[in-house]
C-alpha cells in the first residue's frame, strides 16, 4: 500500500491552473456537466491514486488566495478572493513540479498539497486572480499560496443543484467514481484505483 498524504481539513497549499475543456471527462470520471462549474485537480499524493479515481474524487474545498509564490516586488492583493471547487482530476506526481509533494517532502513553495484549478473557465470570473499589470507587466502570476478548507459539496459547491453536474459517467461503470458528497466513509468515498490494481 502506498503512503498517501494524510492532510488536515484546513491548511496551506499552492494553487496553479491548467486548461480543461468544457465537457471533458477527467480522471475521476465525473460527468461532463461538472465542467460548467469550478473544478480542480489535486496533487497525486493527496488525491490518493496514481491513475483513474482516488479518495480525493468529488471532495470540495474552499480555496482562498493569499499571495503569489513568486513576484518581485512581493505582491499583496488588496482584496481576499476565494472559490469553492470540486476535485475531478489528479495532478500527476513529479520530482520538481508543483504537484511533487509527498508525506516526506514539500514542493518548491513548502506545500505538500497543490490544487490545479481548471481555468480559464466560464464558471470563474476572468478577474478572479488579482494582479497589477501596470507594475509587473503581466496579469498572471502563475502560482499562488492559498489557504484551503474542506467543505460539504451539496451546500457549498455551485454545481450541487445541477443534477447533470453530479455523479460519474454511467458508461464508465466501475472505471469512474465521482460521489456527490464524499464524507470519508467507505460507503460514499472512492477507493484508491491504483492501490486496488497494484499500480505504482
């Protein structure tokens, strides 16, 4: 059995972003409708699997921007922005990338967890990330330090009232796992696909 990251319900992490086309079915096998709302990939060792679904699938987190990891001079946002995301994908483990955190080591910013936000997205305002283009010459700092907090999906995530955004793609059968409200119980939380199938 792999030693996955056991993380507390609140803490510090990093946030990156990646392109996920609308309607795309990612690692968890969540319905294409989930992409109409804020979603993210979670770093592999916190996600709990190296392929397909893992215990991170379907969980929801409130992500609060703190400050960019790299900005010279340091940038302090004038307003605090946050967003509730549902985990639908995994950010693969790497040796040096932002998703390189393990129980034994952190990523370059000192975090074990990284959330990779599906952005740009129609579900997220285009001005979600604060910036000072006049001073820095660009709008996108790329990587942010954030605070995360696990939250209940059905009362917090924007897509919770849209039945087309919930659950797994039926055609995937047992190859998809995307609970509407995972609580950590074996009854409503995805197992580790890689552990169950002997994958490294």
